[in-house]
C-alpha cells in the first residue's frame, strides 16, 4: 500500500531533506516579513505594515497544523494564500515598481521544496502553482505602476524598495539553486552507488545461480548415469525395471526444470544466445514428437504430426536445440491441458527459394482453452493457467515465457488463438537461411552399438565418483585403457606417468586444481594430447571461446549418454572395429 500522507512520523520527517529545506523557506520568509513590518511602521506606512503582518499569521498557523496536527498539506496552503494576498495588497498600495511581486516568483521557485515531490502530492503542487500565478496576474492587472495610495512615497523610495525586494528574492533563488545543485549532486552520487551495488549483487547472483546450476546438473548426471547403467544392463530382465524407467523420466524432467531456471536467468540478464549450425530441417522435425507418444497414449489422446514434404533435403542454419525446446514446451502444454481429443503438430512452408525458407509452426489441441483475459498472461514468467474446475496444473510457469524469448531472438513471435473448452492454437512463423550442403562432420551421427572399439587410451579426470563410474562403465570395453584422476594435480601426474594417453576427459570444476588451470600444465607436457572439457555447465559463446583460448579441443556437457560420448570421441580416435 502506498505511504499515506498522515502516516509520516515527525521524528522520521525531521531527517528528510525536503523537510529541512521547507524549514529554511519558512524561517527566511518569516524574517523577511518581519523586517518589512518594522520598516513600514518606521516610515509611517501603517497599512502596508498591517498587511505584512497577515502572512506572519499564516506562517504561525502552518507551523501549528504541521507540528501539532501532523497535517503536512494545510500549512503550505495557509502560507501561499496569505502571502499571495499580502503581495497583492502591497503591490496595489505601493505600485508595481515597488517589486513586491518578486515574492510570487520566489514562491514558485521554492514550491518543490515546500511540498514533497511524490506522486500523491502532485495535485496539491499544481493547485499551489495555480494560486500563486492567479495572485501574480491580478497584481499586474489592478496595481498602478507607482503608488497612488501613499502620496508622500517618492520614486526614489519606491526604487529603493524594488532593489530591496528584488535583491532579497534573488538571494533566495540563488540559495535554493545552490541547494538544488548540491542535493542533485548527492542524489546522482547515490544513484551511481546504488547502481554499482546492484551490478555487484547481479554478478553475485549470477555466480551463485551458475554454481547452483552446475551442482544440480552434476547430481542429475549421477542419477542419469546410474539409471542408464541399470536400464542398459546385459541381463535379459532388470528387476523393477519400470521403477527405473520412472526414475529416468523424473530425472529428465528435473533436468528440464534446472535448464529452464538457468535459461530464464540468462534471458533476464541479457546473456541469452543462439547457436546456429546447418541442419536438414525435415529430418529433425519429423522425429520431434516421438518423446511425447507415450504421454499422449497414457491420456488416450491422438498425437498427429505433419511436416511439409517441401522441406525434404532443405538444409538451413538453425539452432536445433532451441527450436526443439520451444516445440517440446508447446506440445507438453497441449498434452497437459487436454483431457480428450487430439494434439497436432504441423510445419508448413509459406515460401521457398534458393536463399531462404519461410515456415509456419503450429501446435493445435482440443483442451481446456484459455480465457481471453489470460491470453497475454501465459507468456509471463511463473504464471500458471488456472480454471474453476481444475486447480493449478504442474510446472514452473517458465516454459512459455522462455519459448517466447527464444522465438523473439529469432525475430518472430508466438501467437495464440483459443476458445474455452474448445482448444488452443499456438503458431509462429520463422525464416531460415538456406545452406548448400552439410559440413562433413555433420553429415550423419552414427548410433553406437556394443560392437566397436576405439584405438585410444583415455584419462578421465572427474571428482564426482558416480560420474566417474558411469564414464568408466561406458568406456570399459570400447577403448584400450581407462586411467583415472580426481583433480587437476592428479591429471598432470597421470600424463607424466603414462605416455600412451592420447585423450583426456577433463572436468572443469574440481578441488585442489580445476580444469581451467590444469590444461596449461597438461599441454606443456603433452602438446599433442587431445583434451575434451567435461562440464555440467551449459556451454555459452563466452565459455566456448575461453576453452578454445586455453587449448581445449572439444566440450562434452553433462548429463550425457553413450551416443553423446562416443560421437565426440570418434572425432579424435581411430575406430579399428566398427560393426
């Protein structure tokens, strides 16, 4: 709730800059009026002296309501009205050339310091400005240039009063100008200091979140390793296999949640980026719904997929993982919010030429639909759809927000058409740059069976024992020798002791000496050895460039599976038997 006017405590108010400035205005104005009262009586201008007493009464009333009644708005009204009446009367009695209207200009200048500048005071500030300007205009309209009331008042005396009035008001304006500059300088310094603190806090949060993501992905990799080893067992029947399959599914979902958390942080901090490479669009889109077949069958839903045949053999530059992430989110949501009927994923070619291809992605469902008032909200972070008949569905509410950001990075936008209890249609157009042919290393990714052998001796440097066990189990019968190390120091010792090592899987985050430091020593002793970064972090351009500068030959992200591991290794090891 906004801070109310009367909720301000006086003891706190005394410490505020605007209050100190207002007190100075009051003191200065009171002394000036008292001086005018004295000199008016002294020179025999009794009517002027009486009128000058009038604003003094206003000052006293304003102080009373301010301190005793705790009313922080009535005081300025008393002062501005009484002082306005006084300057109007004095200008009329002594003439415009006496310069009493200068007080009105002083009031206009000092107003921002008398009234606080928060939004809830803005109306009152405007009213006081209006009151002051009205008195100023009336003074000029009804007052003579020189006094017609005091016949004995000479022009020299009037000019003296003009100089006196203008000097005092000029001094007042100068004082407040210097104070304004001083306080603006203070606020600028404070803003810069706060900005620096915020940036440091942002960097700290980024580091903490990065470390948290690394640790979570490391544990997920451990769970993934154990479940894969059990599910990939040579025995014909794995006891309680269905439970391990459930565990594997939960592990995959947990990885998605962690990745979503890291993605939304990258997006909010402006560090989100795309990694494009040549791909045959039809091939990977044609398989994109496969992971959802079982989920759809569990709910007795029909899952359809249509990929335009015109995309066959069309090679484009695309971030395949990010496109898949968006489609996965849309299809997953469609299944989640559909109880009966079907989900359809389709990709249609809108335009195709030798330079580019325009494609429309569509995900249709026959689910609960989205109320019109919630259409825009579905792309907000942490927002979850809710209706009267069904409480909040599962999930973090990050999927669609991330998806919209990904598509925005591709210069497009996800749009929605929906009717309650009828279904929802998500769609977005994308334009891809065409490529003539795939690079040799991307022509085909082979599926690795158990019937191959790589002519390599591999050193695995990993401080997590479960990850080490999983990597050794995968490598076991497919490489000549597997050596172990748990930190950078041990890695260097193994390199010195075993000259037959030709590939090093080097974890980046380890105790004693991490991979970033260890590689320099490894390359110093064995410049020819292939070093592959082994990390639970999600690679970014910054990390990839850093690893490249340090001398790493490749990178393997955790969690990984057998195919991921050997696809990387086969680029650097000779296959001597591959069936």
